[in-house]
C-alpha cells in the first residue's frame, strides 16, 4: 500500500514508473513505425457477394460515396487484403494506446510539477540551505 511507504520509497516508485512509462511509449512508437513501413494498410470492411467474392468497402469520401474494391475469390488476394485490414486495425489500436499513455504521462508530469512548485514555495530558492538551517535549528548535523 502506497500510503505506508516511506518518502524515499515513493520517490523511487515515481522514478521507476516514469522510466517504465517512457520506455513503453518508445516501444509503441517503434511498433507504429514498423506497421507504417510494413506496407499498405486498408481502412475497410469486408463485404461478400454471393458468399464467394470478396469486396472491400471503404469509408465514405467527401462526396458521400463509398469506394469498393473487388478482391475476388483468390485465397492469396483475400489473405493479403485481410492482412492489410489487420495492419490498419493494429495501427489504430497502437495509436490509441500511445495517446492514452502520453496523456497519462503529461498529467503525471503536471502533478509532479505542481508538487515541486509547492515544496519550493515552502523552502525558498535554496533548498540545500533551507534544509541545513532547519536541521541546525533542530540541533541536527547534515
């Protein structure tokens, strides 16, 4: 339980979490780049004519028309089309996860900055000097 941790343990946890999060973001960015370099991706859905011939149906364009691409019944072409659709879906999933992690990191950095400002306002501009003075007043040696 975090509330029972010492301040040093909490600081180590924060540092470890930030490093882990930054590493995870970097990994996802590399995965996205690999997907983008891995070839063509399709943002489309499958539509089967007579349960035999595959068409890919793409989202509507600005004119309200939907592009359809005939794939046919060739298993190799069907497999390639499905791989392109899957690559697009994976790309979108990775983008969504990247945005989520980046938002969490930005929010955490904001909270950490607020905490640092609050603590700095309590001790002034020279934290080492303030600590030494406080310890000296309490009879401690640093």
